[in-house]
């Protein structure tokens, strides 16, 4: 019998809600973490949806606001040092710059390892240099992100791809049909794009591509930046395509929605690391057309599970989408290939095992 006490891992987050893919990746990591070996504690800015979900999967929340880097607060470091001492923290695992700054200094004071999880391809050169020096290891969500840290030895920044909980994804059911909800005929080819509607996600280029796409409708599922949403709606009116573009808002039934579509499009233009939205579309067995940004080409195998197209190129988007609209068999083949690729490379089990190995390697 293993009598060794579980190592306390302190995770940090800048959010109190499940705002994006990073928060969901943290949730699934903690949900599937081997609790016999690792005990998770999560530093949250305040009580909310995120802390409630973390409690349900066996994590202990600690509530504390770190403040900002530019208005340096030494008391934040003092509090973190106290938490490390009182809770016997063995490893700190961060995923944002502010928390990495303060926790990194506290970790150095207490001589414990810190892992900085990199989920975005864009950073600030000087800040990245400083934070990587405070970190024992970096986790990159895609190999392409090493470009952000060209000065680092690759051994300090291993790639660990995000993973999908296929058991949960496949068992998700919904009482409603997305086609019935929005009065979409069963013979109409349905495109989808999920994730927050904002400028860096590039949905405007997908809307522009719809001018050259016939016999299809598209549904955007996700919270929106109001100004950007209004801009896109104005484009739809100008292009006379409003009746073929649906804004569904934030959805809690994304797995069910994805199973009912035909093609998934992801036109992000900058800053993406390794998109959970793309992986969810692959889990649903749908072909993915994504832009050549950060980790997209590592998720989507061009020509086999979908297509990779240039950034900010509506013509390339419409060309590849029209090709799949015309060829149902090709859509199905690519979708099946995408699901197989996900089962091989991007499962939650593979993700968690990789992170746990990293913990094991850096623990004394």
C-alpha cells in the first residue's frame, strides 16, 4: 500500500468564472488528477462559478486577489509565502503573467518549483524573459509557441497538448435540436464557429467569406464583445447575408450543437495557443477549416482532417468551405479522420499523464 502523502499543488487563475478554454483545461486537469499523488489547491480572485466547479472535482479554493504587476504589491508576495508555508505547497502551477510574477517570486523565496503554463502565442519580450527566469518549467500548449521564447532551451519548455474528456463529451445529451431552434432545414449545410466573438478571433473574415458561399448557413456560438458583434451584424446587412448568419450567444450545449453541424470553421487571426473549440469539433467528428495560426496546424492535419488556410483570407475560407459543401463524402471522411486523430493525440488522459510526469520530474 502506498502511504506516501499527496503533494500539494497550488494552481492560480486570474478568473472567477469559466471564461475560456484555459479555465476549462484547468478544470479537466484537476478533475482527472491522481488525487492519491497530488492534492490540488486553487488560488482564485474571488468566489464564483470557477471555484464552485473546482470544489466539485476535489480542489480546495483559496481566495486572494494578487493585484497588478505595474503597481507592485509586496504584501501579495508575503501572503503567498505564508500560503506556501501553511499549506506545505510542493509545486505552483500558473497560467497568467500577473500570477506568475508574484507566485514566481514567492516560489524563489521558498525554494519550490513553479510551472508556467503558456496558452497564448503573443507575449511581451521583457516580461516573458523575467517570468521564464522565475519558472522551473514552462508548458507550451503547442510547439509553435516556442517562437515566443526563442532564447529558451527547449528542454525547459515541453509541449503538452490540451485534451478532451471524450467520455463526458460523448455522453452529453440535449433535449432540443439546434436546427429546430433556428428553423434550419435538414438539407441545409450548417457551418459553425464557437468561441468568444472578438476581433482577434477573426469572425469578420468568415462573415466576409459567406458572400461567396451558397446553400449554407452559419451559426456563431459564444459570448460577444458588443462593439465587435455590432460591426459583424452591420457587415451581414451590407452583404445581404443576414438570413444565413445566426448569432446564438453563449451556449451550454456545444457538444450537442457540434454533432448537428456539417463543417466547423475557425478564422482566428492572432494570439491563439491551442484551441479547445477546434478539438471539440474534432471530437464531434466534423471537418475543421482553421487559419494558419499558432497551434492550429498541429491540431488539424491539412488535407486529411480539414484544411489550414492563410490568416485574414476570406477567399481561401470560401474556397475550402465550398469544396466541402459540394462533397458530403469528403466531409464525412475528414470528420472521421479528425476524431481518430483526437483519440490518438488529444485525450484528457494523455494530457493529465503528461502534466503528472512533469510534476514527478521536478519534485524533490
